[in-house]
């Protein structure tokens, strides 16, 4: 690695890492994993992470751009991953990190950390938090049990293979692989669920039912499916293509039952590659989409036309949202085998936002 390259890279990082994301309009969530097996979640209050690298003797990191810091020794040597995917080694100068948690304000010595995961969420002018409320990397079993943001999960079965970023969960057909209990009022009448997925079905034809079903959110009291995304030739209700249930109603990209090939649903790209999915809803209309629809599906950033327009009234949506939910990958076949996935897939970087997010890092 040449000296000129290192200087250029250091200059680039210096410009990126002192971005405006450090202002008070952002709160940094922290998930700290300690060497004794403990974990602490809360608000990260250390303003900067400083240290040195091979390309910069004095590096000043804004926590808002950091995805993870994994400590490899007591001397502060750390493996750092940024949210844009950049990875590098860093000798950290901070002696401790401050975290506000349910246990109070904690100042935890650096030497006690095994890893530190950070995530920024926006604060609106009204003072409410607007941002990420759930984020599971699906890197391994530990990532399921203690996501970067949001409630802890239960890992039941499945494997972890190479993912879009790090590892991804390889789902098992007709089985529940991982679940997350979501409390009442976790969702609102505005929100977004985004993730990366890769279809592994060896057949070029899309089957009936979820082929695959990429996630399921059920109401815990009734076991009814509330939100999901299926790729399907017939979902039992005369809908095909991308059949999506949301809090504000259902939608499908193809009306009626058809003998589909996967390549029809991913024009211009290989359906066997990684694709980005976003299920979005807003009772007041999604401002950044043409026509201000109240629900939408975006794939690789492209708006998928909704040819089946079933609406859920706002009162019914609010009644559902006020109850606890279960997020599962993919479903419990003991409850309803038809609601489980019928083909395997990889899923990665699963996030839930509490507003109708339409801008994504693709």
C-alpha cells in the first residue's frame, strides 16, 4: 500500500467522518457486548471515537458512521466496520465509553468490551425519535439473540452462510428459524421494513403459497398474519407476483393466478442475486412516492405497481398495532402450514423504521 494512497484515503476519511451526523438531531443507540458475557443496551454518549490506523495517525470517528467496533486486545486494538461496508484496524485512544441505559449512566472501561455496535436514529423537531427501531444483522446466533437495535430474539434452527454484509440466515423450509417478540405499540401507522434476500429455489418457476415467504408478523393474541411478503403464483386469494400484507391493507403486483417464472418478477437483473426489499406504509400517504400511496413495495429501490388494492381502515389498523406481535422467519407450520415458506432463501440486514423511509443505501 503506497504512501500516496494512504494519504488520500486518510483525507477522504477525515472528510466523511466529520459529517453533520454528529449534531444533536441524531441519537446513537449502543449495543455493548462485554467480555464476561454481559450485554448492555442504551444511548451512546461518547462524542467521538479517537485513535490511530495505518493510514491516519490521528483518526477522529463520528459514532454515527460506525456499525461495529470489535476489540481484540486490552491495548485498544480494534476491528472497525463502518456503515458503508469499509473495514479497518484501529488502535483506540478512548479509555472508556459512556452509555445511558436502564441501569443508569454507565462509564464502561474500554478493556471490558468484546464488541460495540452502534446505530444512529433521527430526532424530529417535535422531539420524538424518528429512525431505526429494529436491526438484526443475522451474522450468527448471537446476532439473533441480541440484535443491534430492538428486542432480543430466539434462535431455533437454521444455518448462517455468506450474506450481503457479513453472514446471513439460511432459512429452513416449513420451519420456524428465528423469532422476535415485539411489544404493543411497537409499530405505528407509518413505518418501513427493509432487508436483503436471495432466492435459493433451484426451480425457475414460482409455486403457490410463499415460494418463498420472506418474513411473517403475526398478532400474538389471535395468531393472525398482519404483515408479510410472499413471492407467489397464487396466494389463495387470487393474487400473484409480490403479494404483500401490511398494517394498512394488502397489495399484489399481479392480479389473478398465473404460472410465473422468477425472471418475470426481476426484469433486467438475475433473480438469483441479492435483492433489496422495502415494505412501506403511511396512513397519511407516502410523500416521496408518486400519487402518495398509503402502502408500497420497493425492490432494489424501484416502486412495484400495486394491481390489487385492498385497504385497511385506520381504526382497524390502530387496534391491531396496540397489541403485541411476533416477528418470525418464517412462520410456525404447526399453526398454519400454508403460511410457511415453501422454498429456502438467505435473509440479511433486516431493519424496521418508525417512519415511511424511501431512501436506501443500495
